[in-house]
């Protein structure tokens, strides 16, 4: 078994976190990943508190093991969501789209582990000073909102800059990616795109099919001029969006152009006019499986590689 500070801190069997994909990282998916030995995470996104409460209840029907909630700090419901997380005694929160510093004291009072997503060394250092228990260093290979640095470069720089554990994200879909991340100094990985094609994920079948058919160069980064770039699989909407961006459409108009396009694809199945958020590793995802099979395959492959002599600073029993 691969054991790191992350497995001990989060009381999980494997150092593998499931990415918090808004609307489709539900309680059913999170519960299944946690039950398999990883850490499932419900993606609160911009959903209202009642939606999140329902998903927390569903996760607890699936598993008695720890699971987390991802907080999007610009959500219009963020204060209510945080109150709910505190009431429900959620053991772990991951955070994005903002600085969780002002909420940190309340999380600490309850013993909640706080793990922000970071795309730079400077942010990782600042969040460590504010009390973060670990950070997720996410490279631009990931799906959805992305930064500028690749995972290969970002992870070891963050590892060198902070004393808290680092979890690698972006471009990881199998045991090879996990071992590579561990070799860079990470103590766990977060995977999102691979779990889109979990049986328990409620993404529309047409959305999953697009992920399964994606090849190495089928994703594009859109919205660089808005300062909120997003990676998605190329389709009619992405091509039109990029045309408008290159033509000089303002950031405000581009933001309006993208409103609702992700749920149109993920939940309604409009994979031509919606936004199919997925990482570059979509080209490695080739079948729909139960979440427990995904977790087992990743860990088995990683353990096999480690047993074959790849030296990493951890315990392999």
C-alpha cells in the first residue's frame, strides 16, 4: 500500500483524490470513490445549499468513509455553503476561485482539513502561512479553469517552496501519472477527467462519448483574454468562441457567451453547442467503468511500477 502524509492526514487508504467537477461530482460519485479507498469530493460549484445537502446525504448512503466538498469561493451561496459544511462535519474541503483565508479560523476550530487548489508558488506559500493543511498544485493540462504552468514544472517548484503536503493535478489519469507525480515530490494526486467516465458520474452519455473519442490534440484553451481561461474538447461552440475571441470580442461579451454552456453539455448532452470541459488526458480515457475499478487500476499500476524499482520517498508495503 502506498502511504504518504496525505493518506494519514485524510484517513484514506490511497493518496488519490477525485476531482471536484461542478454538477457532475455528485454524492454518488464521491461516495463510490471514497468507498474504493480514495477521497471522493462533491463539487459544490455555484449550486444552492439544498442541492449540496442532498448530495452529502447521498454520499453518506454510499459510504461511511471520509469524503470532501469543494468550495468555489465566488459562489453566490458561499456563506450558506460554508455553514452547511460546518453543520455536517465534513472532514475535508478543497477550495478554488478565491482565497479561503477569512474562513480558515472556523474550519480549524472544527478540525476540518483545508486543501486549496493553486496554480503558482506564490499562492501556495501564502496559503500555507494562512493555515492550509495541504495544497493541490494543478497544471494547465487539466480540464476546466486552468493556469499557465504545466504540472511537470509546477509540482516540484511548489514542493520545494512549502512544508505542507502537495497533491498533483492536471494530466494524470493512470498509475504512470501517479508515480510520475510522486517522483516530483507530490504526496498524492487528484484526477478529474478519468472520473467523468465512471459509471456513477451523472454526466450525459453524449458527453462521456466525446471524452472517450478524444485524441491527444482534441482539447483547446479558450478565454485567455478574459483572464479566466478554460480547457475544453474542441467542438462547434469552441471554434465559434475562439473565432470571436480572436476577432477582439470584449472580456464581458466572451463571459456572456460562455454562460450555461458547460451544463448544456454535461447535463443536457448538447455536445456541439455546449462546453465539454476535459483535460488533455482525455486521450488516455477509453472506457466507462465503475469508480472502484478506476481506483483499483490506478493503484495497482502504480504499485507495480514502484515494485519494479522506481525510487520514491515513501513506504510501499
